């Protein structure tokens, strides 16, 4: 399973990239807006830092506008994946950009039928937003199960990118189902690496070490 970071925050991106954890990045206009500054510069910098796929979203809603923006975004780097919304115009733009060799991530997917259409239009990634479904009382993870089953039935090449993740259990469930990618807010990735027993265990190991007497006090171990 690939791990993407769902953010436009350069500090978090650098930090987790230095740990070797990141296979890619997803951004959206809201995430860029949260960081402020010039979004073009931020997007360009992200693409330079990350070797894997970086999803950058169009803001046009018509076909011509999405094509123009998609082509421009892809000039930032070969690893740019153009994020188009799950609309009729978005699917048409997906087909054209894909044919030009520009990969597309279809975003704002909330049903299995939408996922089927995104795959048929040639999307590299389909992004079901599970947290937002949970928020309205639906079962977001069930959507991932359904899409996984459907894509396996027909050997669709489109990758399932689980988005709108809210907590670490979502990641375990997505991995158990066999989703291709999870995109995580930095706060969720931080929780993923922590366990209280790790902290207690480390504290005790160090305390026990301090009880020992070493011959050369200049060498700790
Ligand atoms: C994915 O590509 C989206 O940027 C993101 O996961 C949306 O998450 P949210 O529902 O927390 O805004």
C-alpha cells in the first residue's frame, strides 16, 4: 500500500519525506488556501521535493479550462497527476489528458458508480472521500470494499486512493481491504507512528541502562 500525505504544508512534507515514508502527495484548493502564500510556488516546490506522484487540482469546471490548467500544472514535473472533479466535464478532461500522457486523479467520488465511470475514463487514481461519507452517517469504508471488488472483477487498472481519512483505524481497514493508496493528513500519520507502549518501553530501557556502571564514562554504548 502506498502512503501519500494529504497536505500543502512544506514542513510536514519535508519531515515525512526525510523519514522515507512518502510515496506521493495530494493537495486541493482548500489545503493550499490553509497554507496561504502563492499557491503556484507552493505546488512547484512540492513537486520538486517529492519523487512520487503529486496530485494538483484544477479549479476550472469546464472541459476547456480543465485541459488548459491540467497541461499547465503538468509542466511543473513529470510526476504531476492532474486532479479533476467527478463531473461530466471532469471525465471528458480525464480522457483527453490521459490520452496525452498526463495522468489524472478523479476526486470527490462518493459512490461505486462514480468510481466505475472514473475507471472507464482512464483515470490513474480514483479518490473516494470516506470521512465525508462517515460525517453524513454513511459507511465510507464500505464504499472502498465495493470499489475494490468491482475493480478486481474487471481488472480495472485504476488505483483506489482512499481520501478524507480521519483516524488510524481507517488506514488499517483500507489496507485490509487492499486499497492501493491512502492519503493521510499529517496529524493522522503522526498518530500512526505512536504507541504508548513504545514510549513506556523506551523510557524503561533507558532508565535501566542508567543503573549500569561503565568503565569509560565518555563512551555511552
Ligand atoms: C484528497 O485528495 C482530499 O484532498 C482530502 O482527502 C479531503 O479530505 P477532507 O474531507 O478531510 O477535506
